[in-house]
C-alpha cells in the first residue's frame, strides 16, 4: 500500500465498517429516516404541498439522511475520535492527517450512497416516481450538501468537547428535521420563518432536493448558492479552528 | 569522515503554553540501538517534547530532528520509519483490537509483523472485544503493538507499562529490549525509577522544562541511586522557578 490514495481508501473502508457496525449510527442514518419515510408516506398530515405526496416525501427524507450521516454521525464520531486521541495516532502513521480526512470524506460519501439506494428502493415500494433528470441533479445536490454538512460537523467537533458535540449534534438533528426545512417545505412555514429557513443549509438542501427530483429546475439557483456559501464558510472556519486533540 | 547523525536530536527547544514556560532550551539526543528513558515529574515537559518529536506539535524555537528530518509536516515515508505510542492510547473505543491492528499494519505496509506481535503481547485472548471494554493494561498492549507493528527505526513510547500487572510488565520490557536489540532507537517516557533502572541504556531527567541530568543509569544515579538523584535534581529545579 504505497500510495496516499490506497491508504485513504483503506481508511475509508475501515471507517465504513466501523460506522455500519455501530447500532446508534445505523439508527440515526437509516432507521429513523426510513421510519420518517413510511410515516409521511402513509399519513395525510402535515400538508406537503401540491403534487404527489410520495414524490415530495422521498427527497425530503433523503435530505434528512444526508444530515444524519454527514453532520450528526460525522460530528459525533470525529468528536470522540478526537477525545480518544485517534486523530492524533492515525495522523502520525503513514496515512497522515490529509489521508485521514480523505478517508473520512470518502466513507461519508459511500454511506450516503448506500442510504440513498435503500431509501430510494423503499420509496419506490410506496410508488415514488422521480423526474429522471431530476435524480441526476438531485444526486449532485446531495454531494454538495454532503460537503456542506461534513464541514459543519468538523467545525463543531473540532472545537467542542465530545459530550458537547454529542448533545449539540443530536439536538440540531431534531430541530432541522422538525422545523428546519428538511422534511417540510419551507413555504409551509409562516412568511419570515420560511424566508430564514431558505437561507439555512437545512432548508436549502430540503427545498433543493424536492425541487430537483420533481423537475422544478428553475428554482435551484438559490439552494445551490446557499449550500455553497455555508460549505465554503464552514470549511474556512474549520481550517482555522480545528484542533486535533481536546486537551 | 563526519560523525553519524543521531536518530533523535532535541536542540535548544523553548515552548510556552500561554504565559507558562513549558520547555526551556531543552537539549538531548537518543542513539540507535539503545533505550533512552525520559524521566520526570508531571508538567516537566516530557509529553510536550515527545509530541514535537512525533510531529504533533511545532516548537516555538529550537529544533527537533528525527532521522535527520523535521518531524513537523514530515512526509509519509518518514512517518513509515517512526512508531508512536501515545499517552492516551489513541484507540477508537468501538473497534476490536485485531481489526484495528490489521488496519494499522496495512497502513505501514507491514502485515507480516502482525501475528507475532499479537502473540507476544497476548492480544489474541481479547482481540475480538471492543477497545472500550478492555482493561487499562489490555489497551496499553494494543497501543504498544500499534507503535511497533511497522518495525520502526525510531519508536516513541509514552509510559508503555502504566497500568500493567507485573507479569505483563516483564513481557513488555522484554519486547522493548528485543526492539532495541534489532537496532531501533527506543525513547520511553516514564515516572517509574524501577522501569528506568531496569530498562534504560540512557536516562534523561527533565525538570521544569529543562534537562537536569543525562547519561547512563550508573552515571545519573551516582552513589545515591537513581531515586535519590531524581528527587534531589527535580526538587532543585522546582525551587529555582518562577517559570516565565
């Protein structure tokens, strides 16, 4: 294993197996989004707006799944890796810090892809018929959203203590899922609240995926810009503040 | 002909944490094929200087050279030649030791070392138990295996026998000696006079961020023995503070 790419790939495989064997992680990444999908698909409330309900539910749940893995899961695992010195130890192996980050990023992308396949199949069982081009655009938007949310995860896990990361990441997941625009379109919130939510990475990812996968491409510019600005800002702040140990 | 470069050279390193002086023009070196024990009280600067030699911290002033390379920002080829056992272990809690060690062995391209180390350190018996469920001594053994798995030319061991029962400690010391005997430069930090006395080829006593004494165990111990010499040197350093 003489190349940096092979070492990063090995680290990604290690991270994926670790994440998939972690019960709490599976609960947040897959089971809760799947329950949300089933619950919203079979229920009539809340009102999700015009169009076939399942075609709005699935992209909303995919947005939730991205946040579950890229933000909540990654923040908690990085926070505890930092606490236990794992980041420091792997950083002094031939893998190095850049290889460690590349491995983590690759692992998140693979897990988001797996979630997307599983949730997509589940959605299809409930009659999901996405716009074909919208699926491609949606996958690109999910990649952008994954970058943005991983950057936010590293931002908090690089400065807060592990216990604080656990509390903050879980609390924000609940808030974003419930009233952050992930599961419910932002236009279902009162005027000012909806406008604010559209400027958050949660509202922009949720709205963006719903618009993309239902073929409403003309309204995608705003979510893309919002996600990009949050991602760039979080990446710059993380680079300036991330600490490899929590002492 | 020029003299061979020592594997680890610390040259006049000064470092502050805020206004607190952690290292004060510290200088020492460690030769190859020898065990160098860095002995000192808490807060003397042992872990700080080890972290600098491992590439985890950059000195404010002075220089640290490991295998004739600045460890800060050193490349993968350099890291491949250096083993590290951190004081806090650095082991992920949810992973099982055998899987972790296999992964680290692959990163070092040294999977041939893996079975022998697992057997020597008795890791097989708890190899399928998650790290967070292991005793302190079992974790120490896994962390030591992680440091030695790449057959390094230089290895830094931060308190390698802390928390071990007497039999396990003897096994670890034997392994450290064998590592030395194949030519590796072994640097060990410890609080234990007994460990330094039994293990060290060279002892460096650090106090208040500086080297208070260095040499063979016999040289540093003098007529009073290592324990008495240590206390007299470290107490003298403590009295000579303030450290600004």
